[in-house]
C-alpha cells in the first residue's frame, strides 16, 4: 500500500509542479523566440547574441525544469488517488513527460550547443560566412515540437480523457 500525501504536502507539490511546468513551457517560448529571431535576421551580431542567449538559458534551466517537472508529477501521482498507471491520461502524461525530459536533456541541449559553437567559431563576419546549415532551422523546429508536446500535456491535465484503466491485481504500480 502506497502512502498518500497530506493535504499540505499535496498542495506544496502541486505548487512546485505547476511552477516548474509553466517555467519549462516558458523556457521553450523563449528559445523559440530567440531561434526565430536568429532565423529571420540578416544581422550577424543579432544571430550570435540570440544563439548565445539560447545556450545560456538552456544550460541553466533545461535540466532542473525538466527533471523537477518529471519528479513532481511522479510524486503527485503516487501520493494521490490518481495513481501513476491507474488512469490513461496520467500514464500518458508520465510517458510524454519522460520522453520530453530525455529529449530536452539530450537532443535540445545538443542542438543549442551546436548553435553556440557555430557562432563561437565565427566571432566576426557575416551570417553567410558562418556556414550554419540546418542549425538555423533546428533552433526553431526543436522548441516548436517541444511546445506542441507540452501543450498536449496541458490538454491532458485539463480534460483528463479516456477514464480509468482496467487494473490487474497482480500488477499495481502507484494505484493506492
């Protein structure tokens, strides 16, 4: 039998979960804005500044926001009647958040580092001289996909579709 969170602990974890989740969503909006600015600018200094800012934001915020979102969601699901795998929408949120965390920590940070390294190799000169290739598109596509994923998770949280899963008495993970 798993333990339920006290009302005070549950509310505290909800605050943590909402704050870090909204922060993660806001981070993607910032990265998308900077990536779109870098994609559409003709000014090399603006592009360099945008990519450096993306790198700083990513290095400082991606890991803590994504991991805290995942952790707080798991704590809430295991410490409340919702359970981690009792309802389809909670299980779907878990798997989507786990995938988003892995993609953010590994793929997104790698794309941001590619952009930062590309402009570091060319501290002066024009955009054409930087030979950025797909980097300019990746810094828009990756945050856009992440935003769509996070918005899907928000929709699941609000509408709670699909109802309860049929449970098997032999396998009860996070159900009580």
